[in-house]
């Protein structure tokens, strides 16, 4: 699963490098690290296509943090979802097959953290159903942040900050789901 997430982030979506680590007292960085959920919605059969990756939120709830510097950055999902990546080039297919035993990357999940600076939030909201209050989403967001800070080397907030601080960038989307279903 870690490999699948890395393939999704690095090979599919072209995540921008974060550069130097931001100072812990940088106000925008602190907001990115600490923001709580501001809005939650019911989702059903929402499909996000990025390059050759397809992220599907089949059923569930999704919560969004407030925009930072005018850009939406984080959502947390709870429900039934899937991700599929079909490499285009033969060398990519062979590489994935050598690691996973198949040419496609396929993953199902019941929780996901979406980090983005592109149009993802608007795309989801445009297809989402009614607003909901969901304390479970707050707990899932806290769990993801704890996981990222204690068990992972990733600093997604630094990656988001690099993009937020550079408004000329087209935006990014990352999908993290360390609790993928078997």
C-alpha cells in the first residue's frame, strides 16, 4: 500500500518538491498543520480523474478544512473508496508488475486523506450531497496527522505550503490511505 501511494503521488500526479523545510513558526505552515474541519458533505459515486489515475469515492462522508491563502488544501474521507492507476508506458507497466505482480495499481480504502491545491475541493463539492456534521471525520484527520508525524517521513504540509506560496503553480492532488482494506 505504501508503494501504491508513492506511485500515485510521485508518478501520476507530479507532486512538487517542497524544497527547504519551513520554519515551525511560519503562520501559513502552522495553519496547514493545525486546521480543523470546517465543512462536511455526503458523497456518492464521485470520480476524480488525474492523468491515468482514477480515485472513486463510492459512498461516505468527506470533510474539508478552511481555505489557506485562498486555496483549498485538505479533505478527509470516511466510507468506501477505490483507486486505480493504469500506467501508459510499457516500462511503467513492467515496473509495477515487478513490484505488485500485476500491471494495474488497484486499492480499496475506508479512509483517505486528500491533500490538494488544485480544483479538487470544488469538483467534490459540486457533486456532493447535503452537508453533515461528522465528528468521526475530525478523529480520522487527527489520526492521519499523528501517523504522518510519528510513523512517516512525509511532510505534506510543507509540500502544500510550497504550492500555496507559489500561486502560479497549477495545483497538486495527493491521496493518502494508510488504512487501506485488504
